[in-house]
């Protein structure tokens, strides 16, 4: 894993929805104002996502710390190379997870056993 010396603050407030071929995760200005502000317009590498088949890690680089959404393990498999994210400045950060199989997801995360 990468050694990151910057302090981190977890992103805990997000919503998600199932949309047939994909699952979308929304981090909104209302629920995580500091993280969304730090993402700016997302044009200069302020936000990055590390996608894996059963996990994802969003990192938003703030001025003094990183805001991190770490989802692991995801309940079903995703296709990392077809998953993406978008920043809508001062509104939200949206993650689009491409499903490996397009059945309806009732859960996002698999509980730790």
C-alpha cells in the first residue's frame, strides 16, 4: 500500500442507488461540505479513485488533509476499468461503479465476517 503522510479524514456520509448496469454513489455538498469543496472542479487531480474488483478508495486532496472514502469489501464485483467518477463543483462527487453482472444490488458493502 502507498505510504501517505498526509492526515486523513474519512468520508462517512454518502448515498447510493442501483441503476441497472451501474451503481452510483453520491457525496453531496450538504452531507460532506469540506470534502466537496476540496474536490473543486476535479480538473487538476484534486480527486482520484483506486478501483479494484471488490473495493474502491476515493481520495480528495484538501489543503491540509485528504478526505477518504474507503469501501471494502463491496458486496458484488465491479469492472474497475469501466468505473468512473465525476465532480460537480460545489454540488457533489459522483462515483459510477460498472457492475460485472447487471442484477439488482440490495446491499453495497459486505459485512466483515
